[in-house]
């Protein structure tokens, strides 16, 4: 039986070499939560073919065109917007009877929004005083796949494993620095390197280096890692949900609030930002500290899991459908 008009939602997002896959991944998590509630989600995606393939492989219809046209064509109940590049007229063209849900990182949602969700650690209602909307703020609304709600059964052991991940792309070529640092500072470690689809330079496997090329999911790698070294994007929420002790590096301006916020909550160690002149020195010092202190690793992991329980996508889906 096809979905009714009340059970159809358009999700507008961006993904590709320039913006990475964080927006797409969290939108897919929300779409999966809505699908479990018998809602049909239709994606409008501006970006690269790899990002569109990721959405299509997850079983969703995807197109690149005007958001309002797609919403009108499928008689959508709501439109979910997750993009830094939305033109005001793109939002204004959406029919007034269609609810607008804004996934926001910057405290700057469109005034048209009926629901705003910002999973940032430092997200505050004071950021949204100009918006008359239902506010879903903080890490309890982090959009993660359903398996991240499961209690993390960690499998770290001997030899120690270090997980390295910078996201779908590596614009600052940090992976070699991460590999050098992990091999030098964590004795006998096996290094699991995640190579995203938009890497300009593919990392090479070696005796103690395992390369995971374009993996579709990272949870098992996280659960098997003694330490993670990660960029400070959407992956931080997954690492927290899996109680993975992490050293994090900011690689984009929009990652700064979460990098500082997670660090202030005691869930990770912040090494700085990609362009810092002493980044490698600082990364090595923090890896060395974590490798030598099991109680600190356990403390970071426990605090991360307490902050991010993996049920955010279900909470946001329920709020969308409640309106």
C-alpha cells in the first residue's frame, strides 16, 4: 500500500567532495527513523554522484532539483532542510501548509522553520529567539543510525588498535600525520585507517596499518578501538555513543563549537585545529597520554556515552510527526 500524503517527507541536503558526507549521514539516520514509522522520505540532494549513490543504496529516491517542486509533486507533509547553501527563495517557495524542519549547526535557521534541531553540545534556546519554532537542542537529538542506541559492547584488547578517521574527504591531508603519530606513540598498535570516498590521496596498508576503503559503517571499528583519532565532525557523536576514547582535531570552522563543547564536557581530548603549526606535537602528546592511562580512556568513554545515547533520530522523528 503506498504511503498517504500525510506520510511523505522531503529531505533537502548537500553532500560531496566539498562539503563531505556529514549532512547526508545524519539525514539518512533521520530518514531511517521515519521509515520505521511507515513514512516515505524523498531526498533532494545537491552534490556529487557518490553522495547520491549513498542515499540510493539506502533505498531512497533521490534527485537534484527545486525543493518546493519535489514537495508539491509527492504532496509532502513536511520538508527537512539540512544545508548551508539554501537560498531564501528556495524556502519561501515551499507551500505554507507544509511544515519546515531545520537541522541547524550555526544558530541561523530560516524564520520559516516550524521545528529546529541542533544537536550541538553548546546549543542554546537563546540562539533561536528570533524563531517561533519547536526547539530540539543538544546531543540527545544527535541523528545517528539505530544501532548506536545499543549499549556499546567494547572489544578492545591486545594488540591495541587506533582508529583514524577524518570524514569523507581529507582536505588538509591529515591522514599521514595521524598514521605517524599513532605508530610512534601507541606501542605495538594496529592502526585502522578509514579512507573516505573523496580522498585525493589514498592511504597505503602496511604491516601495522589496515586501510578501510569507503566503509558503509564504522560502529564495529569504533567498538574495537582502544583509541580514536578523529576530525571533529558528525563522527564525534558516533564515537561518544560507542564510548570510544578520542583525540579530536577540528578541520572546518563549523566544527569548532562541538570540538570545544565535547572537550569541556570531558568526553574527548582536543588537539587543536588542522592549520595549527604544532598540531603533530600536540596530537602525539595526547595519544601518548591516553595510551598510558586506561582509567582516563574509560572515563572519557563513559562520559561520551552518557552524553550521546544514540536515540536522537527517534526523538526528532517523533517530534516531526507530532506536529
